[in-house]
C-alpha cells in the first residue's frame, strides 16, 4: 500500500505523538487507516483527504462494510477519521468536520479469553529451564503473569526498570503514563536466576540494556514472543488459542477471583478508564457461577 506523501499526515501523527505520547504501533495504525482512505478517495471520488465531504466518508464506510470488514475494525477506522478531521479543523485546514454525526458501529461485548490457574501452571512449567533460552522463556512467562504487562511492555523492558529491592517494575505505558507494578516473590526469584545464569550466557560478553535478550544480543520482538508462547502452550498440552494478551487477562481475572479490588486491578493494568477493566468482572462472575453450580447442593 503506497500513497503519495502527504505532509498533513505527518503533521497529524506528530501532533498525536506530542500530545498523547502514542506508541509507534498506534501511530502506524492511524497512518495506515488514513492512507487507505486517501487512496480510495483518489480512485473512487477524485478528491483528497482535506476536501472529502460527509457523503464521501459514509460511502467509504459502506464500502468497507460491504467488504465484510469486522465491526471492531470499522470502529477503529472511524475513530481514526474523526480524530484526523478534528485535528484538521483545529489547525484551520478545513472549515467543517465531515465526520460529525457518523456513529460508530455497535460492538458485541465479548468476554476476554482467559486461562484457569491450572492452565497457567502447565504453561509456566513448559520451558526447559536447564537450557539458557528455556530459563529466559520461563522468566518472561512468570513476569508476564505476575505483572499483567502488555506484550510491548514486556519485550521492551530494560534492566533499569526492575527494582529487585522493592520488588516492582516501573512501566511507561500508553499515553506516556508511568505506573509501578509489583512482581511477587516467585517472579523475582526467576528474574534473579535468569540474570545470574542465563542472560550472561545468551549475551556471550555482549552488552545490552534490554532485560530479555535473544541470541543476537538484542531485545525480542512482539512477534517472536508470540511464537515462543504458542510453542510452549503446545508443549504444555493446552488446546486453547493463546496469545500474550491471554496471560494479561489471566492476571486480571485471577486477581479478581481471589478478592482484589477492581480499582487496584485498573491501576496494575494501566487502564485510564475503569470501564475498560470492568469487563473482567464478568469473567470472574462467570467463574463464580461455575463454582456454585459445581459445588453447591442446590447448584
């Protein structure tokens, strides 16, 4: 997908980065949505982003829906368009916002997929910790489950962000918001062992500030960790579809199952809005229903 260079997209993405501190992945997503719209406008309506009318936006959204685009993807696209045109209006590049009065599609509120505590134990035990890379993998899984980090936060974690004395990890999350997340003794023990035994062996005298390193001496990519996770899940005999986010869901759900306060879970996950965290209460409630049905004599 290649579109003519458009300075206004550069200005828009720069403003998002400066105002909200959005990640490169999020900025790329905005740019990709707008570039696709720009190409469609050029081909189908012979106009530009800044000259697009309300009817052009409606026609494009209808085109995407006809192409069986998921409601979540359409919602994200509309969000990109609305944000871009608010920016353009604020900058005086357009006189009216063509995205006004276009409603986002209704999204089904699906429950996040999670793992049972038994599933997690099997997954954590899958790596061969006698091998340097296996010990690294076990430590990454323990850290992810103990902290509920996003996968991007895990793979970019630096040694300086982990305080072994305090038992916390310092994370700069979405929107450049910092939070301190406890690690727990189990994860800390694995981190200490990994730093002592495995990391020096993997680096082979090379220097790196990344906590979790690869044989090449640098940080791991999100895609590499995803494949690593799937491999260990298969070794553990787990047939469920598992992603790094599944362990983040498990972290939140298991905390709530054991009585954690929703506001505490919100802080640990780095959610800016409590409503984002409330989805996990449904997961915990379903778990309680299952336990009641299984163990109560009138269940």
